[in-house]
């Protein structure tokens, strides 16, 4: 497979947790030019500092709900879009359900339709949260998906829309990411590992829902995420399939005990309210592994790196 296919790409939501790392981690043998597309609602200007010198970047401040993608794709001769733009705080998505659906589903439809018309390939990161609570290990063949937040519902609706466009010739790939953890310039702290680390570094008690201690969930190390995206781009793997993408399934207990290795005086506060997604499920990622990708992320190594980056404010 030739590597000449994907020279110019657009990354929407490029200044966020994943995007700010991705624009620094792209295979320079594969990519020549990157359109950094972001509406700057999160004010992550710092994600644009010190970008790699041997890639050509162009920043475009725009919104996926209003942007003229047809004009953008034609003027820049775009080969592929990595569509990261989304509202991702699942726990708080109930309070802004309409906006979440507008951005995550309607926005995706606009991007996908433009890609289909222009022959541009589309990488869509969905979420393993579409599985909901499951009694047994689940994989991509799971027929009973049970999303239990507007965030997960919007991602599942987007998946279904893309699958419907397969017959229209849209070339895409859907990757159900586990919960992201790991350092980036645009890092956020609303997901489990990162939230616990922020609390621990600042000497705050880790707020754990009483029944959550043994909950098992899929997690994706940001390093593995970067390797996986490059793996897909290098192989031009836009096959219209869905792939689970994770480093490992961890219980809350595993995460807390790993943090404690680095911050021994950790405090834990058990709370009655479900301040984090309370679902428990175990995800199988063999489908993606069979393509030749093996996760290499290590929870402790990633935690140590994040703690090191926050060393200046560490209270313990």
C-alpha cells in the first residue's frame, strides 16, 4: 500500500487533550501538511506553541457546525480528516444534552457529508461508552448497546450515520476509544485517571463512589492512541469497520493503587453520589490487535509522567 495517499489532513478539535498530542506525534514520513481546526471555545492557545518544525501547519479557527468544508477540502487538496471535535464530558452531558447532540452528531454529519462529496477519508473516534453496563466481556459484535449518557448516545448515533454512508462510497474508520489517560499540552482532568491524579497531586482526597471500587472499564494510554492513529494512516485503513481501541481494562482499585505507589499519603473519600460514570464493563480489542497493533502503554509510567509534569504544584 502506497504512503502517498494521505499527505494533507485536517484535524478537527485539534487543540484538545488528544489533538494537542497528535499534532506533535504524526508520522512525518506519511504527512506533509496539517490543517489545525479548532473553534477555541476552550481557549487552548498554548496547544499551538512549539509545534514540530518539519511539518507544515495551518491554523483555522472555525466551528464544525458552520464551516464550509467543501471549500476547505478543495482549496487545500485534503486527503483525510481526523475528526476529534466533540463535547466529551460524559458525566456532565446530561445537563447539556441538546448541545452535545448538536456538536457530536449533527457536526459529524456535516463533516461526513463533505468528506463523502469530496472523496476525503474520515477517521472517527467513538467511545467504548456505547456499550453501557455489560455482564460479560464485549466486542464489536455486541448487539445490545446500552449508552447511558447523552455523550455516548451522540457517539452511537454518529456511528450509525457513518455506517449508513458506507453504501454511498464514504471511506471511514470508527475507533471506539477507551477512556483516555496520559499527558498532553491540552490535557483535561474530567476523566477518571486524570481527575484522580489532579486530586492526588494537590493533596485532595480522591472522590470515589462507594460502589465503584471494583468497577472495570477500558482505558487507552495516550501513547497507544498516537501509535494507533499513525498505524491507521500509514496503512490507509479506512475500511468502514468499527474497532475497539484500548490499552487495558482496569478497575478503579487498580488505578488508585497505582497512584499510591507515587503518592503514598493518598487520601480516599467515598461518596454517595455517582460523580464518575458508574458503569462496569470489560472490552475485548482483539479485532484491532489482529491487524498487527499491540498496545504498549503502562499505567504506572503514564501516571509517573503526569505527576512529574505537575511536580511544581505537588503538595505531598
